[in-house]
């Protein structure tokens, strides 16, 4: 439903409440609309004493007190019957969460598909335990553990979503492939000073795996994960090497991005200092060896990453930063020989 139609319905409900003496102190908590018929829907309003369910077509009302309010009938049933949540307050979410957790056996709910639809809504809208506790100043139990998208362990305790479970399995596979195959030489080569301890090497591979699955390489379904991982490593070899040097504390300069200006190699470098501050450099004629990142000359941006990225795009397009620095004459941007 578009915002204009929803706002009109909410306005009409508010007018209805205001025109009724016993309803005017109520606040609208939820609006559920039939996805195929905007005139068919349910509004839920409440005050400190009652919860009222309003049929938005004929404005008939049903009253309940909170202790007797049935979310299976008043919410899950409608969601199961092709209605969608169009508006809902954190306070009504909090009520639902408390009601679900108060039920000893989930088989109590007749409309389990409706409950799963509600849990899916919470997931998509990022309605979390932490958010509701902060918004409503209350303590809640995380009911997302009851989602069918969650995996239970042997004791019946819900641990993680099925999607998350599959993702973590994939990360473990990628981590193993990196450590024992694709970058094994980097991790164990004697002339890289001291090779990483096993735990540290694993953590570095895990870091790379989590970085890889966010890339377009991983999303390419035309090739296997292994093939795309090989290609990603090949295309980002210098970046990964510099990250390895930083991770193993051999250097404090890490390449963020690489490119060329008229066949001249150029990179965007992050330089981390011991006091926690950072400096960003556009480095020309750079190279990465087994000990550190080097470059011929560079333009220095202090901690202004945004500006450094903007100028790096200009460089890759063939731009001359010397002219830009001369025009601006800003002390924080200096050209230095390394």
C-alpha cells in the first residue's frame, strides 16, 4: 500500500476515535490491510484500560483487556488470511512479544503461518529485542528464536537462523580453502619473517572469507565458489598481501584500493599510527614486498578519507593532483617524497 492511502486510512481511524467519547483517549497501535482489498482491514487501538479491534469498513469495535487479549485471533489469523501489516508501534510489538513468550507451548497458536509471517516482518524491518527494550523501556525475551528460519541444537535451544547457519558453513569452507590452499604459501613462507601462529593465520583467513562473501565475485553464480575465490585473490593480490603485513604487525600501512593512471600504478593507502590515528595517502609507483608497502611519491590527506577517495577516482581517470593541490593551497594536503 502506498503512503498516501495508508495515511488517509489512519486519519479516518483517528477521526473515528476522536468522535467517540470512550475512544478518544486511545492511540492507534497497528493497522492490518487486505493486500487485495484496501477497504478490508483491522485497526488496533488502546489506552491504559482496553485494547480495541476496529473493522475499518464498518467501524465495528471489539473490546479486550490486556490480560485476555488474544494475538492468535486478533493478529496471526489476519496475517494468515493474506493481510499485511501497514503500520505498527513499538508498544504493540512489545505486547506481542510478551504474549508469545508467556505461552508455554507454541502449539497453543492455531495460526502458526500467521505467527511466522509476523516473525518474518520483524526480521525484515529489523525489529529486535534490543530495539524494543530501548523504545519501550522494558525487558523482553528474544522471540525470533521461534522463527522457522532458525536452527535448533540437540537440546531444542534455538541458536541461529538457517540463513546464518548456511553462511557460517560457507565461511568455514572458504577459510579452510584459503589457509590450506590458496594463500598457504603467504602464511608459511619462511622469508616473510616469522610465519603466523596457527590461530592468528586462521583469524586472518576468516577475515578474508567474510570480506570475500560481500563481493560481487562471490555473488557470481556462473562459476564455483572456488573459481571465484581464486579470481578474487588474483585480482586483489597486493591488497591482500598488505593486509597480511598489517595483520601480522610487520607493517602499519594497508592498501585499500589499487588502480592506474596512464599505466602508472597508483594505490589508496591507509597508514595507522600507534596512537590510533590514521592517515590516507594516494601513493604513486607503489609496490608491496614481503616486509612493507613502498611508493615513489604520494599525496597525503590526514584523516580525510572521503576527500582521498574522491581524488583517487580523479587519478584513475587520468587527473593531475598537483594542479588541484596548488589551486587549493591547503596545508593539510601535502606532496612529499618518500
